[in-house]
C-alpha cells in the first residue's frame, strides 16, 4: 500500500478560514522586524552578514529616534565641548572613552567626533551600558557618549557632567545642554534610531496599508507619551523616507569606519 504524503506548504504560508464550500483558504504570514542604529553600521563592521541590508528588506516606517549625550566624569577640568577638545589635544592618547562595543552607537558617535576634531583618545569597549557607566562613575574612564536616558539620572545627580547632545536640536530632557554642533563641532550629528521593516518583495498595497496603520499608532497620545517617557521622539513618515534614511546611514558610517581604521569582524 502506498503511503499518503502530506503536501508541504511554501514557507510563510498558513491555513486560515474556510470558504463557503468548506475549502481552506491560504493566507500569507507577514513577518516584520524592528531594526535600529546598527542596521546602518553593521555592513561596515562585519565582513559577512547573513543578509543584504538594502535588498533583503522592505522599509515600512521610521518609528523613532533619540540622541546620545556626551558626558565626562566631574573630576575632569572640562565644562564644555570646546574644553574637551582642547584638553584632548593637549593630552594626546591620555583621555579614555567607553562604549558598549565595537560598532555601537556610542562607539561610532565618538569616532565621528574624533574624525571631526582631530583628537586622539583611547577606546575602552564594554559589554553593555551599565558596566561602562559604572566605570565612568568610578573614575576608571574619562568620557562617553551614551543614550540620554541611560546617563541622565547621573547627570541630574551631579555624578556626571553633560557637555552636549549628539542631535541637531537640543533635547527637552537635558534643558540648557547645547548640541555638540553648536558647542564647537559644526555639522556634527548622530541620532539613535529605530524602525520597522518587512521582507523583500512585499506588495505595494500591503506596504501602504501597514505604513498607514503604523503612522496612526505613532500619532496616538498614549504612544507618544510612552516614547517621550523613554526619551524617544516619534518620527513616522513614508516607506521611501525610511529607505533613504537607511541608505544615508550606511554611507555615513562606512566613511567613519574607514577613517577610524576599524577592522571588520
């Protein structure tokens, strides 16, 4: 007797409701993923990725962004971005800064800062923000860029000194702290962003529908409030705008990685 074989469904399909004759209707699963800052820098940090950042995804929406805050330990004789640059120039190779690892937003924020100011400071990578901030509080390293919400409590308590925010506009969270650009490094800008993508080849009508729904969600008062409580500004916009942002981030960090001679892993 021959064995009956169960027909395998194509990847991504599932059975759903039945039609009027009782036949099952196949519907397609739509997989989405949340992507963030490393999505734009990873192509330059890693020799081989299991995906193509541009070709293998469909950008759906630029969801939100925050900024990094440049901080130093209070014992440093530094009270401004200009002071920091001058001190580093006068003490080449003696100032240390922390990051949450190679290719992280705080690592590349400082590497961009270094390339734009010509300073020579030493990178100390950590496995996460908490140990980095702890060593900064313990005077084991001198400075760092970190997501504003991560270090704001220590700044407000006087345990760290804030010099500048990495975005082009001042943050409502940090009051009078200037941007790095206005404080002495014109044109400097880094945003820590995140968004949502789908698989490559999504039908345009589905992309438009999802984008419309996501924009509506980002516009809800309670969603905006939750974002802002975490120091994140909702962005929104069209899929093409998010695609342009991803491409510009890839180009920007490729240059920074090359200029800093960061060797791909």
